[in-house]
C-alpha cells in the first residue's frame, strides 16, 4: 500500500513535536489537488526539514507513489487512506459484501 497512516507519525519525531508535526503533515495529504499538496510539502519542509530531514526526504523520494490517491475524488480518498476500510464503508451505508460485485 502506498500510504500507511503510521508514516504520518514517524518514529524519529520527538514526542513534544508529534502533534504539531502530524497536523502539518495532514495539510499535505488532505490537500484538494496534487499541486496544492506539493506546495504544502514545501511549506512542511521549510518548517520541519532542518529538524527532521529524513522524514522530508522519505516523502519527496516517494512522492509519485504517495500521491496516486489524488487521481480519485475526495470522498474516495478518505476511504483509501483510512486504516479501517470496512468501518468507513459501513458509515457511508455501503454493505461491504456488495463490494465484491465490483471486484
């Protein structure tokens, strides 16, 4: 899978920075378009790049793989990057058994 939620909270981020770091990173993957996400990643890099260069390097090195989800509508993206797919489908009123019809 190209996106794993645990990657939004890398192990190398100190505890006191995790909340702010994660909130800033959300602006990247919650951006409405890939272009805006790239701009948000640059802002994220400006703020955190000096302190956590490996996290930024990882995002930039895997940018194309991590941004494939921008090809989908926002509603679908929320399902894609959520860790509990079945729960989200149920919340949307989609019976997970009926999904097999589309696979």
